[in-house]
C-alpha cells in the first residue's frame, strides 16, 4: 500500500515538475549543453574521505568525530565505477583516461586507442567539438600528461610526450590550461619547439598572471600555462602554492568565461597531483590538492546553479593511488588528524631542503643538526611530550643515513623499495611517521584496483547512481549530451 501511494505521489510530483518547467518558460532540456568532467587523478573514496575528516578536524571538530563534506560529496547523484584496464585490475591513467574519454577499455599506457595501438577511438571532446561545442582541457600537471592527452590525442604510448603535444593544435580545441610541456623539443631536444608549432597554429600562449587575467573571448584559441612550474612541468602542490601561481579553480573560471557560447562547451578539468602525492605517500599534499580540486568543482557548480536546465557536472577519479586508508595498526580505533596541521610543505618542497643540506654537508650531516628543518616542515620534535623516540626514531635514523648517500650509492633491493618506493628516503620516512600518527596508512607507491566514486548533478544526473564501469561514464555523458 505504502509503495503504491509512494508511486502515485511520485507520478504527481514528476507531472508537477514538468508543468512548472514548461510554465517557467524554460525549454524542457533534452541535452546537456554545458558539460564539465572533473577528474581527480588517483582520487577514490579514501582521498575524498581523508580531506573531509581533515576539514572537520581543522574546523575544531576533533573532539567529536565527523566530516565536513566536500562540494563533490553534496551532489545529488553518487555512484561507483570499476577502473580495470584490458591487461590489469590495477589500471594506469592512460587506460583509465581512455575509458572515460572514449568508452573503450584499453591496455595500460595507451592513449585513446585500441590495445594494440592500431586504431584510434574518437573522444567525447572530439565528438562535442564536431557538434560545434567549444572545448577546454585543464590540468594541474603537464598538458600532454596521460589524463588530459586522452581527450585530444591518440598514441600507443603515454610516454611519447612530444608526439602527444604536437597533436594538441591539430585538435582545434579552444582552451588548454594548467601545466606546461615535459619535452617541448622532443626526447633528445633536437625537434622544433612545440610552443612554436602551437603558436603557428594560431594559438595565443600566456605564461604570466597578468596576461592570463587579461584574456578575453577576442583572444581566440588559448594555451594558458601556469607561471610557476615544478618538476614534470606541473603546477605546484596546493600546499606549496604562492600568490605567483594561478589555481586550478582560476583556470576553470577563466575557461568558463572564454568558452561560454550559445552552442555550449565541454570542459575536462584534472586535479593531477592528488595522484602524485599519493604515489609519494604524502597525505597532507594529497588532501591539499583534493581541496584545491574541490574548489574547481565549486566553480563548475556555481555555473550549474546559473544554468541548471542545460548543464551537467560529473566528478570522478581515474583510479585510487597509494592504497590509502583511514586507520593504522599503531593507532587502532583512533585518528588524530590535527597532527597533520604540523606539515607546512609537500614532500617535494622538503626534498629540496634535504638535498641542499646533503650538498652543503657533503653527506656527513647529522639528524640532530638537521632536525630544526624537520620541525619547521613537519611539526615533529626530538624533545618534549610528543617527541620522536623508540622505533620511530630508529626508522628516521635509518632513512636519514640513506638520504645522506648520493642516489647512486643507495641500495636498490626490494626491502629498500618497500620502505621508500624509490623516493628520497628521509622525506618518505617523515610522511609515513606523521601519517601513521594521524591514523592514516598506505599499502603501495603505485595505484590500486578499488572502484572510484562518481558524483553528478544536472541533465541526466540520475543515470550516475549505482555501480558500473568507467567506460559507462562516457556512455552516460554522451547520452546526456545527445551525442
Ligand atoms: Zn591516474
């Protein structure tokens, strides 16, 4: 009976909604005209949840367990998707990007092609562009990195950075923004500069904040590169960002300003360094970049709120990275996320401090001598109530000794890999120590095979509820877009 009444009520409600929409004069939207696909690289439930617990903890809610929801977690449709590639349960960004961009599974490492690299798959961005929509590709890592590349280029290997970059102007897409180019003159540095090729193809390239802010629709096609680039020609981690840098949210907002037109647009926005932070087992940097990515999501949601009838915003990850979880054997049922606040820079920024020290002391420095830097960067101390002692101190000493060696003198055995994953040993030992104290732990320096959340709002949002495959995300989106 209750079920029947529920059904009847629902029918009435739907009818009323249709009438209200028609009466309000808005055309009954049959397709999503403004489409955002926001991809947190390496962002699955643990990354989102860690950021939400951290936000609650910073808001002074540490006394009572809780979360402060990210904007992406407030979206009305929430689902999960599987991520495996054709050759592994644990995918990479190329195969996962290909699945999201083209609806096809492929082999890890392949960009928008079939597993043998003999056939290109058309991407959602190319389909949208063909239909007359404008297209934007935004990423916090280099713009020819696997995830963004999957939307505008095709190659059997994600590592052909130069080749991927050369395909960028051929796409004709209107807006590329974020990081730079890893190999602008080819792998050997003897090829024509890709910046010149892009310039010749009629793109305007900006590399300063001033030029970026001045960009308007009259400027035509754009490649906007962040003025501050760190390793891999990527934007800095959010925790290391200064006001000389442009944020992912700013790049997203500018994209909307430049792409907005009556035919609509498709914009892919990637938070690329959530993944990099998790490879390095640095929870604070992962949380910082997840929050920065969520700021970009908020920009898309603001646009949605102004155009609810013809906008679709989809937020997902391409895979999990690091095997992050909430909980550690040493802290059992407790978490202490407040301790994460002690970390003031990324492992990458700390690496620079550490390498400087190694050089200035010619590898003969001592842990005690260097510890003031550790205190500044991670809020850890050798004295006092919360001092690093016992087994924690022993592991720091071991890692410090390893870091004082040149990278060529370090052991390459499995034991060393399990401890440091090929990163600067002392930096990894410190993030592990701090993360474990907070009640966070890692199982890998690579990706893992767990499903990732998919959140959506707008035209066709209801189709994103449930449990499906990453290739279905493409089908759900193209169907909402009427492609
Ligand atoms: Zn990835």
